[in-house]
C-alpha cells in the first residue's frame, strides 16, 4: 500500500510523485515489516518465560457509555485532523 501511494504521488494531491517507487524499496519495507513481526513474537515469548505467573492481558469491564465516548473522541480527532490537512493543502495550492 505504501508503494502504491508513492507511485501515485500521494493520491494525486501532488502533481508528481515525491518518493520513488522502486523494487528495492518494496523489498526493504517488506523485510522490515517481517523482521518487526518476528521480533515482536520473540519478545512476547520471552516476556511469558520471564513472568510466567503474570496475566498476559488485563481486560477490565468497559461499559457501553465509556466505549462510545472513546469512539466519539476518536472520530472527532479524525475530522479535526483531516480538516487541518485539507486547509494546509488548499493554502499551499
């Protein structure tokens, strides 16, 4: 997905592509993501070995109102950030 974004010039916001779409870059990004996933798995296994009695995840009971409030706050942040980016792009055009 990142490489496609680079190829299309960031969804046609800019007239030309700012980054280069290159097979080497694609391989490096894929290898980095794979390495990160493997390291996360290894660190998780190491944590379970070091702290075997510790619960892996604590799941407190979350009421519907609290979850809804969090979702509304996330949506509001997305709208405000999107608006700020749109204004910044429009003012530079």
